[in-house]
C-alpha cells in the first residue's frame, strides 16, 4: 500500500538546479544545500501538493547500480517517481507476484535513510518504492545533516 508520493529529478548540474528551484522559482528548501559538504547531491523542496527533490546523477545512478554519464550527456533516467510504502520487502513480493520486474534488489541505503527497490513501468519510466529507516539506522553523516537542516 502506497503511503506517500513525491517527484525526483535526476540532474547533471546539481548546483545549478538547486539555485534554479530555490532562487528562480522561489521554492522553500526542506533538505539540502547548494553545495553539500557531505557530497550527498540531494535536495528537497516544498511544493503546494507535496515535495520535489533533485538528485545528482553522479551520485544517484551508481548508488543504485545504474549507468551514469558525464554532465551534459544524455542520461538513461531524468526523473523517477518515488512511492513510500510500509514495507519494501512486502511490496516487492506483491508486485513481483503481479508480474513486475525489478531493476534492483531491495537494498538498505543508510546514507539516504531508506530501504528501496527500483522497477520500471511498461513505458520504461523509473519507479522507486521505499520505506524510511529509523534514524538510528541512518549513517552518521545523514544524522548530522538532519540536525543541521532542522536548525535552518
């Protein structure tokens, strides 16, 4: 069962996109920095019906085992639909029983604070199903980032 949804753009120019969404469109930053000292390459912005996030393709693609290319070159994925579920393992099992083929195994990402799996719709669009990890299972770097962004 899907619990929440947000949009994620996979970008070649993280800093430029960060500034565009923050400074040009005026979206409020809920997570991330223009140049993140931890090199997470992830930021989230508040939009009227939820959130929009950007992920640096150089960090996202290898992190989940996908091919990536140099900035400016055509990339396999430019966006992903993100669905939070109660249990990635249970949802993966349910979707496989319905014929879904997964691109990745269910994997825990302590540096991202999630457990996730990736699949594609019939047209090839990337979909991530994930569940949030309890903060005690996050990487130390992620916990430090959360503290820093909560103070902002």
